[in-house]
């Protein structure tokens, strides 16, 4: 069994799988953390596999393998709704014309990402590949409001499983169900002693995540959280 971690550069889940004795690899087009095992354009692989082409990464995944995909969420999150409404701080002085031009650009980008996430699921459904996809959770999240598939697991406070931030997160499980194992242990307190928003984070706080800036820090996952999630819901 191999765990294929898509869109993960940090190596967090990959390394925790390995600590637990499983083979795991990271796949991404970037390698900013030096943890990407296979630098590959996953969007292109999804498009090609959906179009019926052979010799994509999906053809190399065996029956017992699983994909864990941390699908890019920047066009699905709450902030995108503020941008569509022209209410983001940096758009304060924009004209209506500029906001509308920006809206059209955002809609094109949103459509592209929406098509890609659907194609990823369809490819795995067709090929009967086990798939887990992670994305933030909120009432305004685009997939929460405009998608036919409900998440299998919603983690409303990741700090309870040892993560840095509350950051509610949803997980879709395809071609398998969550394990729901009982974990009998006390969780370490890894949460940051600051408000759960980037603009209030101080350098001494976000550096604890191993990130070089606030934006990256919000996307980081603590190894303890990854380890517990793997043992509770995956293996």
C-alpha cells in the first residue's frame, strides 16, 4: 500500500505515514520545502486522465493505494466571496468598472478550479481509486454551497487534534469510508496563543509552524495533527 499525497509540499502527512511504517510520497509542481518527491503538473495529469489519455499518474496507482489530495482552495474560500462583492480591503478605492473586470477574471479562475476538482473525483470514481480530499470548511465555502457531494468528515476545531489553528476543515472520502478509530491519548497543546487570523499573528507565533511568513503559516499542519488524523480516520 502506498499513500500518494497530492499538492503537499511540506511533507507533513507523508512523513507521518512513513513514521507509522507506510510508504508515502509527495507530488506537486513546486518544491519550496524540499519535500516534494515527484515534481509534476497535477492539473495536467487530471486533465489528461479525464480525457482518457493513458500513462498518467493515475495509471500508476494500484488497487490498494490511496490518494490524499490537499486541493488548492484559494478560489473556494470565504475571501473570494468578499472579492466578488468588491469588499476586500485593497479594493476600497476601486471603481465599479475595475471591480467588474476583476469579477470576470475571478469567475474564470473559479470555473477552472471547479472543473479540475470535479475531474479529479470523476477520474478516481471511474478508475475505482481510493481518494481523500481536504479543503477548508465554512458556510460560505464554494464547495459547501455549490456541489453535489457532501464531506465525509468535518473537523470544526483542528486544535483538538493537536494542530496550530482552529481552522475548520472538511474531508471527502471516495471509494472508501473513514475508519473512525478510537485514539486513547492526551493531546499536546500545540495551538498558538493568538487570535485565529493572519492579520493578528506575530512573528514569534507563526515561526512556530516552520513557515517564513503569515500566509504560509495558515496553510501549515502540525505533525501531531497529521499523525492523529491518519490513525483515527485513514489506517
